[in-house]
């Protein structure tokens, strides 16, 4: 493969990655805990968009349980976002596994 072709492919991949990253802002992924009593929705960038808490969980004598359920719902949503991003990156890189912490463009 010629250097010019490699550069063109790299530019195309960079453009696709920029497009994917832009789309992550509009992606919404929900995670839940407590059998659906707590739900957190994040965008593809990991920013929280909404949280829903079933009123039955609001107990001033057990705030710790509610805090734990919120954290668990957030972590569930975050894991789903990360899995989605990884899947999209895999499509862009043709299955090329990048070392941890390394992302494209370099």
C-alpha cells in the first residue's frame, strides 16, 4: 500500500471518528437498578440526562440504600455507553484492538 493511500485512509477514518463522536451527544442510554425502581439516562459522552426514582424508595430513614441504587443505575448506564462506544470504535478500526488508553486519532 502506498503512503498516499494510507494517509487517505487515515483521513477518512479520522472524519468517521469525528462524526461518531458528534453523534454520541445525541445518543441516549439508560441503566437501572433495584428491579427498575431507579433509572439513569446518559448521553454517549457519559453526561447524565435524566434520573428517575420510584417514590416508594424515598425513605428519610434509609438514604444510603437510595444512594447505592442511584450509583448502581449510573454505573449500569455508563457500562452500556462504554460498550456502545467500543463497538462503534471496533467498526471504525476494522476490529483493530488498540492498547488501553490509546485512541484514534493519535
